[in-house]
């Protein structure tokens, strides 16, 4: 079956629903403050507070007052303000935490303080949301510190604003019974989960009745679209869905992957320790989880190209491809380059890697990362040259297609995605994904492999789509398939995103 090459660079349909040319697995490699856990304790020892700098709460208010999820620029806005504060981890947690829990925060503000969001000044609303987030989700931060600074910031606008913020946050305080209590045994309508084990208990019922509509209950408690939770309930069942919701609102871990062409996990741990960075091995020993806030780009080990950042789900996806020495592999949606780095490690400086992406700007990031990691045998193929490249390179042994998707497996890391996604968009995305899988199968040689992957956990973008394409073509055979749901299990130190991957043999 011959499928014409898709000019995804010019496709506006999927840009509208996906938000970018290829999704970003594992977060932005350079800007990683957003991925570092911060629970209200002391700032990192690498962060000495400079009184000339802005506080984390001021920065958060500045970023959050211009919430517009249609612009896809929240991370960029936050990054612009990072140079104005020495409390980077805290500022990032405040912004991402408010976005992750936005509808639950607004529910508390409307119920406890009768706030009308559309009638409140945007900067004041940002302060109220930030303060409410801290009161509920950061119990280690003293209440007086939360309220006092919010009032101080608001008072610089006007005395009336300061009084208003004080009154609202005091009402939120009074509505809370216990800021941190074990989830087990608590009345479900009175508690907002904070992590896998504890939550914030309110004096009165604030959540809808779970027995009446579990999707509405979970969607409200975890600030997730009810339609999405309903799909998860159908596909995974109630208990698994509750765990997916919890993991979708966690503070995601940052995992450092050793550049295996230059070092090992153990050697990297020693080098990081010499720079004062605390890490812990992942359960499978293939990576190192950061235990503190740190400017990764400033580390000597980073500058030397000894590691990159990649979540466990993305790492495991690549390993479904049975890479052999000497293979010629095309990474079709390569940005930001972490998949390319894993593939280079598997090839061990044999064969040839070709990295392309529809987004020329993000493809430049692939080039930069390959240079930093000192990856040989990697050629960058600009999107406008892909068709001519393939015409002159017919023997491709494997194609990796990590396609644009709904991001339903990475909502903790790409927290703003939940507010953009619409159920009707899934069908449009699936149409693009289907065409890309057809394209990948048309490129690879008979006897070669296609690795199709997404950071979605919806069957419509994954299992159902793959089987439909294979039934249409009759020239591919499913070899291995893996669905990973987002998970957080503190006891076992499990903390990872979700996603899907399948390897297909071209027959």
C-alpha cells in the first residue's frame, strides 16, 4: 500500500489540537526547575536568597496573572522570570501546582470565600490562587507565611487589595480542618488529595458525590476533564483510574540518563556527588533521580555531555526496538533529541542515525544536544529535505515515530495540557497519527522495524489505531506492545509518566 508523504510542517489541523509539531517527552531538557520536587521545605543549598531578587510568590503571581492556555507559552513565560528570583524551585512549583490543581483551587475559593473569578482582578486572582494552593497542597509552609506575603504583595497595589486578599485567604484557612492527614478512612467529599498518601481535610463537604458520578468526582478532586476520566474508567477500571488521576497530579521526578557512550550510571552518580548533587538510582538502575533542586545546565557533568534528562516511560519505549549494530535508523519526530541519544547508545557508534522533525526550531535543539553529547553517526535531516533524502536512501532498517498526541500520559509534567485538550480533538489527532504510522511503514525496508510511540494512554491513539493500520496495509506484524500508565508509589520509589509503544515488523 503506497501512502504519500505527509507534509506535517504545513499541517494546521494537528497543530491546533496537539499544540506543537511533536510532543516533548520528559520535559524541556535545559529548563528543568519545573520537574524538581518542592514541598515547602528549605530552598536548595545551591540557592542562596538574595533580597534584591523577587520572591517566588511575586514571580508566580506575575506568570499566573496572564494565564492563557491557548497560547502554549506558560513554560516560556516562567523561564523568562527565572532570572528574577533565587527561589527557582519554589516559583516553579507554585506556577505548575496552581495549573495542575486549578479547578479544585477555584472550587475552594468560590465555596469558602464566594469569589467570582470573572469579576476579580487578574493579579489579585493569581495571588489568591497561589496562596490557596500553598494552604492546601504545600502543608509544610506555615500558614502565616503564606497569608502575610500574599497580603504584603497585594497591599503594594492598594490597601483595599491587601484587605481583600487577607479576608479571602483567612476564609480558606477557616474552611480547612487539617492541612495534612492520611487519606485512608477520611470522608471522600471532604478531602482533596495532595499526594499518594495524604490530603487536605475540609470542615464541610466540597466535592460531589462519588457514588452518583465517579468521573465527575475524580475530575473535580484532581482538576481533570470529566470526559477524560470517564474514558479512563472504561479502559482501566475504577481503581486503576484513581491511581492514574493521582499520578497525573504528582510533582514529577527528574531522571538523569547516563550517556552510555561516555559513562555509566555508577560513574555518573560519583561525578554528581562531587558537584554536591544528591541523586538516587531508579528501581531498574538505568538512571538517577534528582533529590534536590539544581540548575542542571550549570553542572559540569551536563556541559561534558555525560547525561540527558528522560522519564522512565520514554526510556522503556525505545527499548521495544530490537536495535542491531550497523542499522540505519530514522528518528522521524526527533526533538528534543533524547530518543536519538538512547538509540546512539544502543548502536554503540555503528550504523547511522538520521534525525528529523517537522519543527525546524526544535530540530535545532536536537542538533545542539547531539553536539553536547558528542554523538557520532548522527545526521540531521531538515523537514523540507526529508522526501529527497528518502528517495536517495531506500534501505532504512528502522523508523522511530514518536508522534504528536493528546499528552494524556504526561499531564503531571505538561500540566497545562489538560486545560487545552477537548474530546473532539482526539479523532483529529488519531487521523494524523494514522498517517504518520503509514508513512513510517512505507519508509522502512521489508524485514525492518517501526517503533510507534505516544505519550498518550488512550486506546484510540494507540492499540486501536495500530491494529487498524495493520489491517489496512497487510505488510506489518505486531511484535511487542507496551502500555504504561502514570504511576507514583513512594514506598517502591516508582515515579514515572505514562505512554504507549509498539514495535512492528515490516513483512
